[in-house]
C-alpha cells in the first residue's frame, strides 16, 4: 500500500495556493495588530480561538510581537509558563492561557 500524493488539476492547485495565501495574510494581520497595540494579547487569543486559521499561530510568534521581546525572551516566557516552543494557540490549556494573559496584562 503506497500513499501517493493526489494529482490536482491546475484549477485545484490555484485554489489551494489562494487559500494558503489568504490564511498567511490573516495570521500576519493578527500579529501586526498585536504589534501595533490595536489588539492586546488577551483579545488576540480570544479572536484566534474563534477562527481555525488564526488558532494556528504559534504562541512563540505571538509573544515576539510584544515590544522588546525577541527569540530569547520569548523562549524564557514559554519555559516559565510551561508552554512548548512549538505550541499553537489552539493547543493551549486553560491554565496556560490564563498564565499567558496574566504575563502580558
């Protein structure tokens, strides 16, 4: 039994590319809104949990949108809160969510 990649028509490929581009754009807009201060971390988390696309944002990337927080500090925050580096918003437990909101409130 082989798992072959299905052959897609050029129209299906074009639709898939468009959907992927739209999803990347939505996630970038969420992070930009947090970076600019239009959205707080707590509001961004609330918004992301309502959207399948936005809930796929890495928590690490969301933390790095905060002023003066780069890779090193973001990783320190994740370790302190007990959140894995590769965790996405949709994978946060309620205690992790509460701790993250408290950290940036």
